[in-house]
C-alpha cells in the first residue's frame, strides 16, 4: 500500500509542478504581450492609465506595464516648467 501512496504523491507533485510552470509562462499581462509584438496595449483601461503615465494595476498587478511605457515614451518628453 505504501507504494501506491508514494506513486500518488509523486503524481500529485508532478501535476502541481507542471501547473506552476505553466502559470509562470502565462503570467505575461496584456500590455507585455502587446509590447512583445512591438505594439502598445489597446485595452481601454490600459490606454487610459498609460495616457496619464500610470500603470493599469487591474491588468498589471505588479506594474509590469510601467516599465514598458517608459521604454516606448522616451521621445519628446522634455520637462517644461
Ligand atoms: Zn494592457
Ligand atoms: Zn488594463
């Protein structure tokens, strides 16, 4: 009986590990996906947030899009006080 238990535990661990790997790979946000294709995210909530130079935290809980905005917005951003 011990063998079956071990087998089941191993199978369980494998499934969990596989699931974790999959989840990690799919963690790209809509903005990251768009940036990967050389585009900007077209989601309404993201466009509005990015327009204000903010992160759309709804889609990017870790503010992933903020890095992408800075990258794409380098031109013509001079400070005028
Ligand atoms: Zn987005
Ligand atoms: Zn959004």
